[in-house]
C-alpha cells in the first residue's frame, strides 16, 4: 500500500492539535524556520512551550556549553542543546501535565550558505522525546547537507525537514524505513542530503543504526555511509576530513586471508609515504550497495554478519552506491583529504580500462581518468594467480588495446599506479564465490581460507549458511 504524504502545514497542524504532544524548539544558525512552520499552521500554543534562537555565540555558549566557546555546528553541541532544553522542560512542567503528555525537545544547529557562497552548508537536527513512560526519553539525531544555492530556500527546506522529523518521531518510529522516507516528504535529493541517522534510548534499543545507514544509501538519500571499527555510525566528514585514506573494495563475504593480505600489503606501502602518520590515516573496507542486494532487497542479517567480522578485526566499513571508481574518488575529494590510495585487484583493474563503462561521459575514458587521478590519488594494484600456469600476474603483464596501452604507460611513469609486490602468493588462489560455496556445503577446506577469529565466529554463529547442509541431512533421515 502506497504511503500517503501529507503537506508540511498538515503535519504541523496535526501535531499542534494533538494534546498529548508538548515541547520546546531551539534553533541555531538557520533562523526559526521550524518554529515558524508550527506557528503558521495554527494552534501552536497547544504544542510549543518555548521557542528560542540563540544567534549570538556568547548566548549559545552560556546556555549550552557552560559559557565556554566550542564548535557550534556539531553533534556535540546538538546533544547539549537537546539535553538542556528537555531537562528544563521536564523540571518546569512535569507536574502541570497529566501522564498522557509526551514531552519533547527539538533542536538544530545549522550553517546556511554565506553571502559569498564559499562555505559548505550543513547542519545537525535532533529530537529528544518520550514515546511511552514519562521521564524515559529516546533520541533521534540526523546530519544533513544543504544543496540549494540560496539562503532563503535553505531556510524553507529546514522548516520542512524539522516538521518531518518531529512528525516521524511520533508517527513512524515503529518502522525505521518508513521513518527515513518520511524525512523527505515534500523535499527531494536536489535540495538536501541526509548523511547520517542515529537512534538511541530505552524505547529504541532494538534499532540497529547500521541498517539505517544502509537504507539511507538504498533510498538515495545519501551516497555513502560509514561505520567505525566499533560498529558506530559516523558522520563521514568527522572521520575523513583532512585525513589520509586507504580504501579497499570487496564483498567481504566473509573476510578471507586474501582480503587480509590486500589490507596488510597495501597499508605497508602507504606507511612509506613521507606524509604518512598513524593518527591521520584511516583504512576503509568499502562494500558497494550492489554487493549487498539479494533479488533487489538487502539481506540485513548477511550484511550485519560481514560488518561484524570486519569490525572484529578492527576495520572501518563504508557502504556506497559508487559503481565507478572515479565517483568514489570525487566523493572523498569533498572532504579535502590529504592522500587517497585505492586498492584494486587485477581483475577489477582490467575493467578500469574498459571504455564501455564510460559511455555516459562526454569525454569518455579520458574524462573518467581525469577524475580518477587527481594529484593526491594513486592506485595500488594487487596481483592475481593465473590458473593455467600458476604465474603471479601483475598490471605490467596485462595486454591492453593499442589505443589504451599508452594511457597505462603514462600512469605508470608518473607513479599513479603502483604494484603490490609483497603479496602472499599462497593466498592468491582464494576466490570469494568458491569460498562461500565451500562454507555452505560444509567443505572443511574453507577453514584454511579465512583468519582464525573469522573461522570461529562463522562456526559459533552459523554465518553465511554454515551448518545448514548438516541440518538438512538430519531432517531427511
């Protein structure tokens, strides 16, 4: 059944007329656009206890940061705003309302586009609200990038988004994907990008924020989502800004000795870079959305199994919708990273030189390579094993079309393409499809293909179909 989309005014009015919803609105930087939407809808006195907009930084620090200056457009400042406003609301009004009242505090801290149009417009929005029992509040926090090139348009967008967020918290919270879709009601992706959503609290403990991140990508609300090594959803700019990045794409179903060797050998090369430092370098295991889909849908259990294994070995994980590598490079470039190194195996490297993948570009493969190789980017090429001869094949062994070969030679001469020479040849025979089939069929050979910790987790938790064949045999007897 298709979901009915209400207008922003209708949503605001319905909330205003709901006598069980009562709270405060605090807004920094983008005007009082959310408050305006509720007041213009009518009946706001039944919903809004207080609205505030602390434009002056000193006032903002006084109210929300004990008088100390700090980052204003940040998740930390948003949480302080939510906690301050919610605690004040509860302390003042809890005894004046009956037990059916669901108190909430909405806050946003936003940087809209400046007069010179030289800044990146973005912001944090959140709601701290009671779902059921009084005093046990849950929280929803989102980060957005504002794409419009006009301050007034951005303000209208913020007003709509804020109403959608509050509405979703009280009407769609039981269905996370419906919740995400409702955030974009009366909006589109040309106006706004939702880069992160995080839910927490006593009534939302069942929500896995990693799945929310994947759904953001699947719904087209953002191009990528990132989880740190602890499995926590992170705002990409917080992790990537001015960092060195090593990215390796794969299915990781599961992580094998081959994947582990690709990580180790490529990182070893990166460490020899003059600008390398451990604190400023981040490695990402990237999985494209296409590699998560099964018959058009995301297998949530399978996805979480992959991420859990990668996190267990201390890896950060990125989910993206970038099929072409030049789009991945463009994405990283937005965060002003220092050095970017992308690890590619020989089979994929062959496809990079296939002109059919660039027919949608006016400049074809030359335009694609111009985007793929900015000054700070190099490719690390991991070898493959030739089945017929057992020979280790490197990029220099590839036979490319005559019109493409000079392009490769240019990249090679300018060290834009570097060979990984220290690969463990005993791991090169491992193939992802072969590995997963051996796991499903209980072929013991798979145990020699994955790290010990992964082997134990797969057995204990019966991941990737392990043990199913034995169970089928028992049922047949």
